[in-house]
C-alpha cells in the first residue's frame, strides 16, 4: 500500500500570520497523481486575506493554514495511469486541484466555473474524490511546502525554456489577467485600460501588450508612470486628475480594475465604451454585485467581474509567456521573510512586484546542509528559531 508523502510546510496557526515550519503529510500518490518536488511558490494577495481570516464571514479559515496557489517545481514520480506528465517535467499548479469534470464548464476547460464547485488549492474540501488530504477530511494545503501531490489534469506543463521562478506568478496573476482579455476577445484592435499598478496590474499590462492591445495604465498620481511605461504601457492616466479622466470617458473597450480594496469603481466604469466592459478583478464589496448585474442584463451591463481561469487558460498563458518571453516582475525571497512580504502586500506595493518564495530553505536551512555562513541567511535562521539540523532531528523549533 502506498505511503503518505512527508513534507515540510510554512504554516500559521492563527490570524496573526506568524508563519513557522511544520511537518505535514500529503496523501499517498494515486494512479492518476503527480508528485512534485517544490522549488518556488508565488505569494498572492489572496494568501494574506485567507491566512489573516479577512473573509471569515464568508469562509472561516481553518488552521493551521498553508497558503499558496502559485506552485512550481519538478515532477519526480507519476502514478501508473498518468499520461500528461512525465518525470523531469517542470510542472505548475494554480488555484484549483479538482472539480467535478462533468459539467459544461469543466468540459470546456473552465473548471473555475464548475457548477458543483471546484476544490481550491488550499483551504478546499475534497468534493469530487481527486483532492484527498492526509489524514482524510481536512482542508487542502497549498504551495508553501516541499512536496505537492496533484491529479494530472490540474498539473500545468511549464516549457523548459521558461524560468521556474517566473512561472509561479503566472499560475495566478497571469491567468487572472489573461482570462478577461481572452473572454472578451481582446486583440490588436482593442483599447485596454489597466487600473491599479500593483503586481496584478503590471502583469495585466504585459499580457495585454503580448496580445497586441493598445494599453493605458491608470494609477493615483504620477508615481508609477515610469514603471508602467517600462512594462509596455502605451499611455498613462492619473485618476487624481479630473481632466485626464474626463478626456478618457467612454474610450476603452475593456477596463480591468485590479484594485484589491474598497474604492469608487464607478469612476472607472465611465471609461468603458458604450459596448465596452469595466471588469472588477480585485476583490471588493462590489465584486459579487457586478457579476449579478451583468447576468441579469444578459451581458449588456458595462460592469462585470472576473477571477481565475481554468486549466486550459492557465496552460495557454504560460505558453504565451514562454513564446513572447514575458517575465513578470518578481522578487525571490527566503521563507522567513513571509511576514515582510505580507506587510508589503497590505500596503501599496509601490514596486509592482510579485513575490516568490524560495522553498529550498524549508527542508533544512542549517549551515551543515546548505554549506553557507551568509550573515543574512543566519539572521533568517535565527528569526525562525531554527537551532540545529532538521535532518538529524536536532532542532528546538516547533515541528508538530
């Protein structure tokens, strides 16, 4: 009988988001499963919301919580019936690890629209039998880990010529921005505005440009103008300028609003052409309402909303990024900097970066295992309370 897979994770035990290393297990490898040795995992703003229980009124967070839905690594083992992935492939996992696979949405590659609910990569329940936890009955654990077991259908093949560290953010930010562009058929004749220039917005500029769109970036003030232009924006609008906003009224086919906090979205709705769309992508109280209104009006509302994409869209966007050499602006960070990363995400993310965790240090960061005496490394080692070698079982840190 197959044995469960041992792994190390970075987990928090309460909304304070004080992440610590912990020992956990994945389910045994099934016939259609893929085992991934994790290399990197991107850090999404959603990770902060879930770990801190910001959406507890809708879905209370179950602790310990292991976030992460921007997973990338290398396949090291496959089940006996796996045909999609082979050992040695570079593999990613996005926001889902299962869906019913039978409804219309799933059959069209839109597992994100599964009528029977998809299973999220973390904090999800095994609803359809392909996302079991160990022990059974728990919630799924995300990508802040050393090992991942996933059904082959939800494994995304990463082209070998694309850098792994850049691939993580594509699994979430990339497909999140690609999906509305794809759905509303954006292309060379399309005028697209991207509102909010954090990591998500900067991703949107690059993806829209690769699809041939004319792209205008919109932000508060001129602070991020140079950053937007560097990423490929053809134009820039300061939302603090009434004159600039008025001049752009009804001039865009698609307005992608990525602001992740409460704000006056109506000022951006006015920028959409008569037959255009203002699409809410950042989560706010208006998000659900935009979806409902658009549905009630048969798609004729200028407001709508979009979240993640399905497996097909995720594969398309990673292939597009590899083809056009689109590398999302990112910063690779050691796992002990998670607290700092969350603080940056909770601010304005002035650098427009996607943060990526280097997962090699979860396994054991002691000097004997890593061969380093780097001062910054040792400082991180101390911060996590790691005194000794995990591989030798000599440690004082909490590994329950």
